[in-house]
C-alpha cells in the first residue's frame, strides 16, 4: 500500500512521507498506523537498497480492497532487514502509461517501475537524471492519488523536468484554481471532469458550459478513447477524477484547455467514469 491512516488523528500518511521522516518521527507513529479501508494494523517498509520503493503492509480483513497489494512474507522480511537510506529517494521520474487499452484494464495497482514507459516512442519530457543510478518513475495515476489526498507536498520528492529538478507540488496544478499567469505553462493538471461533447471535448459541452478547463482530444486518438471508455450522455455525477500532462492553451472565450495527442499523457478514473453509465 502507498497510503495509510493514523489510528487516532486519522491523518493520512504516504510511504514517501514516512520514508523522509526522521527516525524520531517514525517512532512516534509506530504501531499507530492502520489500513484506511479495513482499519487493521499496518506497518512501514523502508525503501530497500536493491531499489524497491517504500510502502506499507497490513494483515487486512479478507474482504479488504487493499489486500491484493500485500507482498509475501518472504519479501517483507528481506525488506525489513534493509535499514540503509539512499540519497536518491527524493528524485523521481514520470512513467507515461497508456491506460486506454484492454490489456491494462485490470492492472489498477502501482508497480515498481524502472526505466522508461512501455512504448519506445514516448517523448519523455521528464528525463531521467543521469547522475542518479536508480530513479523511480511514478505513474499519472499515483500522482493523481496524492493530489486528491492533498499530500503532494508531503511526499517531499523532486521531479526532473528538462534536466531541472522541481518539487512535485510545483509542477502539479489543480485546474480548478488556474490563474491567468499559468497560460502557456507545461505541467500536470488535475481535477474533476463533469461532462463531454462525446467527440473532442471533455469537460466542455454546449449544455454544460460551467467549467473553465477542458481537455481536447486530437483526431488521431479520439476514436480509441471513446471505444475504450464508452460515451455517456449528460452530466457525470460528482465529477470524475483525472490528470493530464501538457501545455495550457486558451480559446478565445478565455477558457483554458490542454490538447492531448498521446493517450499516455492522460489518466481518468475509469471505475468512477463507468459508474456514471446507465
Ligand atoms: Zn485493509
């Protein structure tokens, strides 16, 4: 698991957040962490020297949704024995993964990932830092989870962008609070989607012109997008969490949008989207 809850304060902790705590701070929360789904005790597993990411384990209830992410006892023991902190914990890259194909439909969890994305022709704006021997790559899904939990800053990680390192929270923006100075900037933008014209615009519809941010699907990807997602008429109840990478553009009406011409630059919570389908 990437995230747990404090038994008493109910505060949410992520694995990178705990990894970056002092040993004193780690001791303070020891024994007080629980699975946020089933409430069973959870414990922290440090980043290991062989490159496994920090995470949490728990003895979940049988029906707990987060149970599947538990590793075997054997690998747990191996990882518990690794106490060494590594300097590169704080630097991550981004793995651009295409979620809009059936092969990946069931793969909802977060895997340890090395190297570049699954396709060779991705233009990775977030380069690997050549000075780091091991660099972890996070998916858009994972970054969206942190944004939704409001824990981007707490991760304490840097992302490499155009050979520069930037704090994660500085390149991930909520589109609900975009301001005029952000026109033209490139980054990750997240928020809730509410509707579509079922063609090239998401979060934009003649009947629902209330959003100030839209996603535009380019002609070459729109067919695959809709055949995978399925079209839904009307407003999407409660909004569908999503995150997109790209450069902010502006239409003459003053509305902001990002054009997507590569589906690996977009992640939409498909479970919530499909729950809107009648
Ligand atoms: Zn659980």
